[in-house]
C-alpha cells in the first residue's frame, strides 16, 4: 500500500471522528455505502475520483494533506490554515488581503537585510 493511501485513510477516520460522524452518516452524506468508508479508512483499495472528491469536500480535508502526506513541513499546516481563511472571503477581500500580504512580505524582507 502506498503512503498517500494510508494517510488518506487516517485523515478520513480522524476528521470523521472529530466531527462526530459515524461511518454510516458520512457514507450517506456523500452517497456511498458504509463499506466504502470502512475500506478507505482501512486502506483497502483506492477510492474512485468521485468518492475522493466528495470526501475532500464533505470533510474539508486539506489537499496538501491528501496529496502530499509525506511532507512534514509545518508550513504546510499554516498554508492550509490560510487557504481555509481565504475560502470564505469575497474576491475583493482576497485582492485586499493579497496586497497586504505582499506589502508585509516586502517589509519583513527589508527588515531582515
């Protein structure tokens, strides 16, 4: 079994439990049978793209965690947090935030010189 599938199973199980969802409830929410969730959590086989897509959306799984599980870089977690914050912003708000971030980054670079 490859490492990314093992990480997917763990992530699905941990997130599902954190959200107080049973395997059956999660299966119902994404339109699959309970056995599919059990298999994913036990790393038995590879889920179809449609199932993976629905899991990521329903559980709000960070894509970096799903596709790059080998990364232990703490910055990945911070990037995911930023992305989650931005996902609730309007386009205008994102443009303002981007401008502020660029300005802050330039200031920090200048201060470090």
